[in-house]
C-alpha cells in the first residue's frame, strides 16, 4: 500500500501560511536567488489560480503558486513553492512538470512569450540534509546525457537546407524527406522527379510507404503538369508503378466526388458508379496520350483492354 506523503498536517500548515501574500513576500525576499529577485516587483505579488492542474497532480503538491510582474515591461515570473516532509527522488521532475503546465496556462491567456517559473522546494524532514539532487535531469537514468540534451539547442532536421544528394543516402527515409522538401515544386521539376525515382529504385520502401508518401506529394504539389509528372515518374521507376497510378486515380476520383456530393448518398449508388467509371476513362485517355503502356493503364484503372482501346 502506497503512503500518501503529501496528505499531512505539515502540508496544510505550510500552504495555509504561504497563501498569505505578506508571508510569501518575505519568504521570496529571503529565499529567491538574487539574480531572479532583482527582476521582481514585489508590489505586484499575488496568489495565482492553479485550477489548470489536474486532480491527480494537485493531490501530490502543496499547490502554492504566485505570480510577480517584473520591473521591465509586461514580463511575468511565477514562483512555485512545494513543501516536503519526506524526501522524494522524483520531486524535481514533478516540480518541472508543474512549471511547464504553468507556462502553458500563461500562453493560453494570450501571452506571446514564456514566463519564468521558479520551482522552489521547502523541506523539513527527519532525514537531513535533503538526500537527493535538485537537478531535475538527475531523475534520468543517464543524467549527463540528459544535461547535454536539455541544456543545449534541441536537434533540428531542416530538410530545406540539406542537399538532395545527401538526402538520397538516407535509406528508408529518403523518399519521405525528398517529397516533403519539394512539396511546392519550387526547384527544377525534372531533377526532383529524377531524385524521387532514384530513391524509389533503391528498394528500401514497401508499397505502404510509397502509397502514403506519394499520396501526400501528389495532393500537395497542385501542379498543372500533373499527368506529365506521373508519366515521367512511372517511366523512371523500376517498380511501384501500379501504386503510383492508383494514387493518381484516387485523387482524380476524390476531385470528382467533391463536385458531386450527392453521389455519396445511398440512393445514388448507381450514379456514383457511373461517375467513377467516367473518371477512370478520363484518366485512361490522358495516360494513353502521355504514352503510358496499355497494361499499366489496365492495372491502375481496372478498365478492360477493349474499353481502353476505344479511347484510342
């Protein structure tokens, strides 16, 4: 059975005392780090509503949160004070979690920059001195790695500045990165298609990968040369032609559905079926004109050889 260390008379007394602004003002004047205290306008100190904290978390905290305006414009500093009479190895992480929630509430109120939230721990336990580190990164299994990760710029993968030739070396993710980098077709279209074809031809990706990424790419490029792009791509790849063609068909079909919304209703199934067949014929005609093979068009549109030949 887990002991609820925070449901104690110590917590009640501490919270009741610290809920008075005058008491809190002296507490912060004495205990706040000097470099933070010099920013604070203590005339603006006020107890802050912390109803944004979920019930489970609030039951673990003494729940004393103050806001203070700074001497420099509209900035805010929040001071979170938590009381402990029994040491808790993960307490610094819980304080940081609480601090992040307070930051989130601040942003939801319409502020555009993050506030400082200063977590402070007040301890009066039997074990002395307090036995655990006050570095929240020491809660991790690998604290040195945590320090390196969280106290340096976070990893950034900016594909807009990575050369395509480098992206082609990225094995399974090359197709995804190239498609997302060139979602607007701002560069040489022919070279982009050649690079995408090369990435596909490396055979790192299965049908599901190709379907997801090229559905995204065809949907976002919004190019007037859509049919020509399909032709160039299918001519340069060694496999997955059927998947590429099926994506083109689905997108064309969706475009038609938007214009015929009523076709979705149960009472118009026959009209919907005819509309789909008409779409398939239109696509097949464009593909024939572009020089796509008869067998590939049959596979992609589910039309018969005779139906396609009638379009010639």
